[in-house]
C-alpha cells in the first residue's frame, strides 16, 4: 500500500503545540477529509485544542507501511503517528 503522510499541527488550549502525522492511502487527496480524520483523532484526547492545520509532505521518504498502519487505514481510513505533545 502506498501511503501519504500529512504533517499536522494543533495548538492545545494549554499553549503547547501538538504535532502528529496522519497517514492515509496515497490516493486520498482531499484536505477536508484529512482534517476530519485529524479531528476524529483529537476527540480521543483528554484535553482541548484549537484549530488544526495539515499539509501533505512533498517527499520525506518511501517506506512500506507496517501491517498495523495498513490495518488502521483499511479499518478507519487513516492511521496516526504521534510526534510531539500528543499526551
């Protein structure tokens, strides 16, 4: 499965900047759909956030998606990699 990485940033209400990647099937191009996936993920968090910004990485690297990432994408449409201040 070819996977696109959307670099995502959110400001938490406590002032911290949150950073995570949204991974989707490379065929998914609609930014609004990606943002909805991000909002869905944020609903699982125990803190409040303000806004969400995501942009598709132009080229980071090529890698085969792990079985877990592929399963997440097949089941939910997306997978998340937490980078900074996600807990």
